[in-house]
């Protein structure tokens, strides 16, 4: 399979649907996933033979994996560990996690998933889309609102939990019988993280001048560090995305690196788009072997529970931190969208070959597509929705009295 043909198909498909999504003022993540789904469907129907090509699938998935690594590297660079100490923030993060994770886990068990699959589903349900949430706050001029800082903090806290969830998931082997492997894997992960942090700190005086050069050396150094440590993580059977996260965090202390972050983001956006396309390619229209009606009911239950979960956790956070139910409901509305992190979690699990059910995979793919669109709409109209819900709740409480 010609490499340029692969890139041409992926980029042109994503460009077309990406432009349509921007024109309709919708989130672009589901557009790229849908591009992959449409390509798979048309390839099978028209018998292109590309979707069954080992080379095509390997190239697209390989490029997509780079997108995940660069995403986690960027998050690590932007992450601030000190924020967790500020009053009320730990409560807000734990409340958001507790309500939504438990809701997703319970539904997973209810529809017949195993404990591990229910854990994966709960993780996907809990984590909002930082890209959609932050973009919505900016585009709709919500950053001046008092709850905006709380929303941004929740996205940061979710980054912490995402890193922990990835460590836990990648510590579970495919046979998952020998529980002793979990602490061994965790120990390897922690040792590699400490090694990276110590090495970057020790070499900061040496690498800082390299980042200040005006030739190709700075960008080569960035990617040498990212891919070099990712390769080391792969050899040690440690999660590459976790390593990328802490490498980004370590480099955030190297001041000359910050001016090069824009170049890294450009690469991240390209490869992450390819990742979403490759994820869509894996989706099947067979509805996980279930009758269409049962699959749709399970999906509707998941979407409904996810939306309600964010509003419940938002209301609790609003009452505690802002003394206002309406403010809390706006927090719930703003954090409703799901997207890239739910997909990343599932992709990491797929890469571990745990043998998860087709039901879980199909649910998460459809869930991300629909809830990224529905969530974007809810976030956009969060003010009106929060006010309307507050009025309705107050009327209900009045009637009860």
C-alpha cells in the first residue's frame, strides 16, 4: 500500500467532513470518526479492498498512535499539580468522579458487561472532552463567569484521573489471572517516570541552549525525546501515553521549550485527526450482535445517564463551592460533552488485546459520536438550560411543601 495514498485518503476525508462540521458549528471530533466509518463502509460495499489491507490498517493506526502520544505530551506540559491544593477543588474533582464513574460502572454491570469492561465503560463515561469544553467556554464567552474556573479545574482533575486510570488499565495483563503482575507493572511505570523526571531535570542546563537554536535541532530534540522514551516504554511494556504525559510535565520546567510548543501542537492536531479516523475504521454496523432495538435502548440509557450524572455532580459542586444551584447546573451543562479521552481510553485497551466485547466497543464509539454533538449543544446553551432547570426544581420543591 502506497504511503501517500493512505495519507491522501485520510486527510482529504477528514478535511471534507471537518469543514462541514465547522460550517455547522459542531465539534470536529465526531466528524473525523464518521469519516473513518464512512470509509470502511464504502470500501466494503464497493470492494476497494483497502479496509482489509494489513498495510493500510497498520499505517493509519500507527500514525494515529502518534496522535495519542502527542496529546498526552501536551496535556502533561500544560498540567499544574499545585492547583489541587486550593480550597474546594479536591471536593469538586472527587464529586465529579464519584457520581459519574459509579453511574457508568453500574450501567455496565446492568447490561451484562464483565467487571473489567464495566470499569472501562465507567472511565469513558466519567471523562469529559477537554477540547470541546474549553472551546465552548471560549467561543461562547463564558470565561468571565464565576464557575468557569471550576469547569477548567474539573478538566485538569480529569487529566489526573485519566493518567491513573491508564496506569491501572495497562497494569492488567491480557490473561489478568496473575494479580501479582499489577504491582510489578505499576512499579516499572513509577520507576520509568522517576527516571524521566530526574534525567530531564539533571540535563536541563544542557538541553536548554539546544531549544534556543534557530535551525532544525530544537524540533528534532523534542521528537527524539518523545519517541525515544516511548520506544523505551514499549520495550519495558509500560504505557507510552503515560510516559508522554510525564515527559511533557518534566519539560514544562525548561523555559526555552515553551516557545516551541506551537510547533508541537500543530503535529498533535494532524496525528490526532488521523487517530480519530482510524478509530472510526474499526466500527462495525452489526450493532455488537444485538438486535437494533436493544442496542439503541442501551445507547440511549448510557447517554441519558451520562447527561444526568454531570448535572447531578455539577449541582453538588455548585452548592458547595458557589452556594448556587443554578451555577452548579451550568457547570453540569458545560462538562457534558464527551470526546477524545473516552476514545483514547478504549484505544489503549484495544492495543493491549484484552479481548473486550464488541458490545462495549460499539457502545463507546456511538456514545462518543452522539454525546459530543449533544454535549456541544448543551454546553452552548448552558445558561438557559441551567436557569430553566433551576426554575423547574424550585417549582417542584414549592409544590412538595
